């Protein structure tokens, strides 16, 4: 874990350095800094020139990175660069740009706490390169229903809203540990959680493994499900943080029991096509997700098509 943490720290630093280099080329802000909430003047520079033709992305293996590469091809952004890094590096770069009222384009998705913290907007995608709205699905390994019927029943019933998820994500962003944020939400939503576990037999310490990717949304949902399975049914749950590919492979191979982190039909489309005969899709646990390119509202740009101007 030390090597992985170090690698992510270096990636975050490199990504932020790239953004800062781009921002330094934009010129200084108007006298008086950001007083009045106005963005610094960019003169006659196009949006592309303002951001050095860079889009700040996340982990190179993430589905949204594949979608962004597809979008760049679809819209003919041949001389643009998609900067690889991590979710933490992306939000750090966004935070810096927002504080300085600088232009920036990032890969974004909803639900995400950054939309509550900052005034942001999605760039319109008239060619539907990102595939439109998605859902987050629960995926189980084959045989789970027979071997762990109680866990299967709760996972199958699990469903919540983007607003529910935002409460947990916001608490984590404010400094709570994910485990505590999940517990607080479960305790405050006894009626909703009660429907997930109603009539389900306890498991008496049986082990269970849940896979997830290190997106804020998936950290929230996985910790909620982990706490429910442990506190309400008595399972001993291990939450395994991995990249998207290993997450799907783990469930398909039976090494991981389930995940509540499958973005479909677009982001994880390739994984579902690859493993569809080796996993069971229990359907959506959350509706109303979205992915795309995101910019601060103060940027005078509205569509991905504008990036070619």
C-alpha cells in the first residue's frame, strides 16, 4: 500500500504542476484580485488557449477517461491533452483554479461533492460522446444467492438517491472518516434501511467481500452497504479498493462477492460485455448519474464544440 500511495501522490503532484503551468500562462487577474466574483480577463484568447488545450483527468484506467478520449476524437480535439492523475489530483487542481478564478476543464461526474462546493457546469455534448445519463448498478458473483442468501437479498434491495449519497460524500469531504459518515447516514435513515433488511436472516459472522473503486461516490455507497451488512445482519465484511478492471475481474472470478459500483450503460460497458456471463446484474441502486467535461460557471463556454474555436 505504501508504494501505491506514493505513486498516487506523485501523480497528483505532477497533475497539479501541469495545471499550474497552464494557469501561469494566462496572465494576471484584474487589479483587486477576484473582488466581485468576476473571472480575470482573458482578452481575445479562446477557451483552448486559456487552458493550454489541457483537460484534467483522473486515473488512466477509469471509464470516464476512455469516454473523454472518445469525446476528444468525436469533436476533433487532436491537439488537446488529457492529463492523467487521480480523483484527488483533479479536485486539487480544480480547487486551486476556482480560488484564483482561473479557467480549467476537468473530467466530472454526478453525484460528486464538488458540485455542492463550487459553481460548476457541464459542457453540452450535442454529439452524445459521453452517452448521456447513467445508473450505478449492483453486480454479484454467480452463486452468491445460494451461498449467501441474506447478503444477496439486501444487495438486491439496496437503492438510494443522489441526495442520499451526497450527504455521505459531503460528510467525508468535511473530514469524517467514511465509516463514520456511513454509520451516521444509516442511523439517520432507519426507515429506508429497514426496507432493505426486513425479514432477512442474520449471518452470524460469515465473511463477505465487496469491491469498489476510489471514487467518492463509490466510497460512500460501499461503506454504507458494509455497515448495513455488518450491523444489521452480522456479516464480517472486507471492502477491497481496486481499479475498475480488477473490481470486475474479482467479481467475475468469484474472489469478490459483489460490488455496488458499476456505472452503466456507458462507463463500464466494456467490462460488462467481457464478464456478462460470469456475473449477475442486480439492477440499479442509484439513478441519475452523469459524466462529462466540467468547467467553472464563470468560464464563457457552453459546449464541447466550442473547444475547437
